[in-house]
């Protein structure tokens, strides 16, 4: 086994080299240790794994297809492009993979109440969905600004029986929603599990979320071997907190011939407060329980971020990505709002698939790279979600 995917990372305290760890108030240490212990027990428990597989298949809609994008491939004139269709999952994105895993864990731990944070609302919807399904009380924390921008998702969560708490502190967005969720968790720890939505936060969340999402890459690896009888040359995924990307990448980390590119949000360009590309303008710091690359000013104040896609609009990136970047195993780049919007429309027109704006960032990178590759090369791009949620958002940005 190569050094990359081996179990030496994270270490027992959740460190990926200098990244990761558990930077939380004392009151959260014990609950996180309890969660970690129960999570690792569940990993070894065939009954838990069987239950998870059952719901992923029967409720979420797995496995998702690995679809050959024939017209996009022809249009770009280079590498053969395959789309991993996470957009076809129930609730429209990969987030349900993790929400399902964590709620089964919560049930196993005897919890009766679920909380979560959400930015765009996608993780909130996935969490409200699995909570309804298992009859658990559900509270979703969402910044007041996001509640306004994503009114439809707020209503959707309420329809599913969740309480949505509009957070009015600070910039009134995702960062503040996470703070509120952590506060709630400390207060209600006995009854409550916190379903964190991405490969971020205090140990064991980054490794746990990655493992619940690695099904994307496990399936894609099996499918490409079936369909092409060989491994892909390149994997591409967008990177918010990093869960859909690490989910695709992880099962291929030991395949040295497979290159990988993570695409962050370049927003209006790499100027302070105009983007969310942590590896472009960020530096090492601690935010919300973990150590990673963060967009901050020289005093350690978290900077404002911007992206046309709310799901990529966060000031920090998951610690495992920072480590994979140091190892030169994954390359990180960015796509601007304009390029993502162009890719959004191109995929709709050529393939009949409206991607999530987040996923459109990955498609934008495919548009850059595929033409420069040979027709024998294979690309797998993670289509992390569908774009129905973004239609209202793009109406005044794409003139038709
Ligand atoms: C939330 C979201 C993302 C970004 O989150 P990651 O944890 O980086 O995957 C990407 N795509 C879609 C469709 C999302 O909903």
C-alpha cells in the first residue's frame, strides 16, 4: 500500500500531517470522543453496514450511473468524458450519502434529535429528509442572509418537518450558522447528534464524512473498469468543504497513474473578498474545530468570501485536501463565476443535464483540460448535484 491512502492518516487525533485535529471547547471533547468510538465500532459492524447499504440503494438511489458524455466529448475534441451522476440522487446532490450515514449512527447512539448547519440549504434539505424518514426531531441553523437567498430550500426543510433557525449574528451566513449549531450541540448533547455536512470540522468529522462519501469513488472505479477496462487518467471535482471531491478521489489515491484536480470557487477573481479559493489566497489557521487553509487577514480575522455558488462559498477547506496538496497528490485550481456559468449552460445544451452551480466549476475545468488531452484519455468528473435549485439564481446572470 502506498503512503497516501494508508491508515497512517489521519493519526489517532485526526491529524493529516499539520492539518486537522480537534480544536474545540472542553465541553465538546467528550462528545467527540464518544462519537469517534461509536463511529469506528459501526464501521466494523456488518449489521450497520448492511442497513446503510439498504437505504443508500432503496431510498437514495445508489448506485448512480457513470455516464459517457458523448456530445460534450465530441464538442471539446479531446479526452473521453464520463460524468459521475450524483445529481440523480434523492434530494439532488451527494450530500444525502453522508446525511444517511450519520443519521443511522445517531439512531445507533440512541439520539432523538438532529441538528445541522446549512449554507445554500442543500445539506439542510438532506438532513431534514433523513430526519423525517427516521422520525427524529430536526433543527437546521442557517444564516439570515442565506435564508433570504435560498427561501425555497427553507420552505422545503419546513415541509419536511424541520425547524429552521435564522442566524442573525455576524455576516449572517454559513460560518455563523456553524457556530450556533455547535452552541446547540454543547447544550443538548445527550439527546442530539450534529450532522456536519462536509469533510471538515473537528475529528472524527473529516474522516467520517469522507468515508460516507467514498462510495462515489468506489462505484466510479468499478464502473470505469467495467465500461473501459482501464482506470481513468484524470478525476475532476469541485471543492467546497471538500466532501464530494474526497469521496471521488479517495479510492483512487493509490493508483499513481490517475491524476486528480480539485476546483475551488474563483468568484470574481483572486482578490480579497471576491472569491473562495482557499489555496489561492488562504493561509494556515484554525477555524471551527480544525486546522487547515483559511481565507483570513493578517490579524487572523476571517475574510468575506464570494462565489456564484453558495455551496463553495466558505472560508476554509477540509484538512485532508490541504495534506493531499502538500503531497502533490492532488492539484488545486479554481474556476471563476463567469467560467462556471458558461459551463452550466454548455452542459445543459450539449447533454440535457442542468448541473448544480458547484458542479459547473468542475465542468469548467473539464472544458479547459479535455481539448488538450488525447482521444484515448479518460476523464471522470463528479457531477455533485443538479441545478434545479440554481435556476432562480442564474435568471439575471444568463441572458437567453
Ligand atoms: C454542498 C455542495 C458542494 C460543496 O460541498 P463539498 O463538501 O465540497 O462537496 C458541491 N456540490 C453540490 C451540489 C453541493 O450541494
